[in-house]
C-alpha cells in the first residue's frame, strides 16, 4: 500500500499556500510512489508538521525553520522510495 503524506499547518499564521505549494511539489515528484498528500489546518498555533503515514519527518518548531523543497523531497524519497533518483535535486 502506498503511503500518504500529511502536511499540518497553522491557518492563522497564513501558511496554507506554503503547505499547498509543498503538496504540489511532492505530488509531482512522487506521482507513482505515494497515495496522496493531505493538508490539515491545525488547531495548534504555529504548527507546521510533515508526516508520512503518521511518522513525523519534519517539525518547523523543532527545526526552527521551514524545509527547503529539495530537502523535503529528499526526506520523502528516503522514506518512500530510497532508490529513486531525484535528478538535479540530488546534485549539489
């Protein structure tokens, strides 16, 4: 069964568009490898969590920043399809 990615974001902070952009990037990069991306408006102020099947892979508060798209794609790839080549995202 393909994994589902969840992005939980704080709507009061205005982070819905950021979450939607990240979801779009992940859906494009992992079309065959994931079931989908779910966006969840959080009831926790300042929340921005990214999980794969309930396994937290990124917490904005803990990291004190948002993930860069390249970083996020690598994190997801490492969980859902470690052999996948991300093209220019893998190269420095």
